[in-house]
């Protein structure tokens, strides 16, 4: 895949500070295993990291037609889904994706929920490509889908290279699925827009959201400069 044509932004190989969602403006060829084995792989990676001087590149998450497990509404479940390694998996603290030993990685901040406690954005570019994995050394990131300008998004993770966000992991949803969005002016500017499907596998089940997404919701890592992030929440 021509990553440049897919809208992948360039990055510096640098270890950034621990990110915080309060400052939204403030890097793997993966072994693709069946979903039931992914937690075991994640535990093995953490064990290797504890025993060696560095950590191997993270395993790229597999694009799956299945709906996410209930735990994906929690930091640990989301971290496993994205292939992130965290110092504290239960709280999703100090997470990274990429090759720590080579210094080619992103700092990851998680925000699992898509309800009133969630974090939201809209597509501001004519088209935004959602990748199935972060582009790091040796990765095979592919475009899941291309989203149209004006699409409303639930942001579940921020990937930072240094101080600034480089990518957002986002889910394309309808504003009406978020109770706190109804009547909010910012939600009137964004909504459901055409999706050009690519690598993402679909089941034919409609996308719905109730704190967590279910069904065929277009999702993936989107370059930060393609989004209008609601830094003040839905009250903007």
C-alpha cells in the first residue's frame, strides 16, 4: 500500500511524555491470531518486556468482523484490541504501540467510552483514511475505510509522537446515538456521511452505540490533521 497516498502523516522517532486527555492539542508486521488467543499474546509480550532490556514491536490488531467484547468499554479491553502495552493495563496508564527498543513508537492515551463521558471529533478534511494499525517500522498498516468530510466520530485513543497528537483511533457513529449530543450545536455540524469501505471486514449488522460500539462501524487510526477535535467536549 502506498502509505503516503493513504494520508499517513510523517513522524519523529522520539519518546514523548505521558499524555493526558485534558490537552488534546499538547510506531509492526503483526502476527494475526484468532481473537481468543490475543490476551495470551499480550501477556507474553509483557513478560518479555519485564525480562529484557527492551520491548519488541507490538502485535498489530486484526481487523475482525466480530463486535467488540464487553471489556472493550474498559481501558484494558481497548488496549488489547489496539495491540497496546500499558504499565497499568487496568487503568490504561502509560500505554505504547510500536518498538520501544528501537525508539520507534507512539505514546497511547485511551478513552474507551462513546457516551456522555466520551471524547468526540468530526472529519474536517475532504476525506479521512482510517488505518487498521499505526504506521511504525515493519508495520503493514492498511486502510480500513475512507470517511467523508462532516462524519461524526467517537475518539477512543490518541497516539502521540512527542508532544503533539499524530493519530486518533476513531469510530464513525451517528450523533443521535449519543444522548448528550442531542441538541448540542457541535453535533448539528456533523453527522453520518458516506463511507468508502476498503480492508475492514463487515457482517451486514448496522452500527450502533451504547457506551461501546457494535456492528459495522467504520473505524481506525486517522491522521490528526484530518479531524476537528472537540477539545471542549459536546458543549462547544
